[in-house]
């Protein structure tokens, strides 16, 4: 299993925190040995967690052009039918995936096609299990247009998540394959996936656990395409 290179500044910060803790404990009258142990424990615990959080495991991408995979690890928090007027401008089904602090946070393309970065949208930092966080929280928006359907992806910031990242070119559309790594959400967040309602047949329900790039969440409804 690989670890994302982005972990480096967080490990450095963990070590610095450990040093500060050691100095603080010593300032309150503890001996050098006690202060050193306290600082080492803090630095070790936080560093190990950062390495765990930034893990980037390999995934087996299911074959089949019509198969749509999860864009993030986590739990299906909500599935709703709604009108999406921002980009798709049609009736959609929205699949919301909630990520805990213990999930892999690398995001993957849900379908193959042309991926376009639509922008970063400032907003609030409500807890992402709240329904209105889909509309008012800070987020990145990405549109992937493939054969048979298209998907609006939103990487949504919560109160703990401080940053969402989209790795492909921000200035022009790029071709991606289903399961490709396209970004990361740092420290707990939510991903919303919008599909045209008439295009897809769902294969998941609320409460299901999903794995980015592996779990089939829907299939393109070929009956609508014939």
C-alpha cells in the first residue's frame, strides 16, 4: 500500500507538536525524561494517524462500460431525486457519500469520459451529515461527461475537512478513465454525485458501505438509450 506524498507536512507538524508538548510539560515542572516521553508519544500517535489517513491502496476497477463506481470510500448517507439547476439543469438522482476520519480519502472518477473542473465555491462548514450542507458548504465541483451519462461530482468541505483537491488540469477538460485518482478530501467530508435521473439504475441503498473505484453504485440504463 502506498502513502500520498502530501502526508509529509503533516508528519512534520506532528513532530513539531510533540516538541512543543515536551517543552510545555517540562515548563510545568516535569523532569526531562517525562517531558521527552510525553512529546514522543504525541508525535508518534499523530504521525502514525497521518500515515494511516493518507494511505492510497490499489483498487480493482470493475470492467464494463455501463458500470458506474463510487467516487469515494464511505457510507451512502442519502439518495434523493431532485432538480439540479446549476450545471446539469435537469432532473437528477443524487447519491451522497459520507467519509469518516478513518476512510481512505483519495477520490476516483466514477465513469470514463471528459472531466472538467467547474470551480471552487466558498460557503459554510456545516457538518456534512446535515442535508443542507450539499447546498451551502464550501466545495469543488467537477463534471465528467461519458458515454451514456454524465456526472456532477461535488467534493464538500465539513467543519474538520480544511481542503478539497482536484488533481487534473483546472483550466481545460481532460480525459479520465473510470477509477482514475482525481483528487482528495482532507480530514472527513462528503461527496455528492448527481446523475440524470433517466440515465441510470441504482445498485446501492442508504446505509451501504462503498469503496472508491470498486463498488458499483449504478449502471447506465440502456433501455433509455435504445
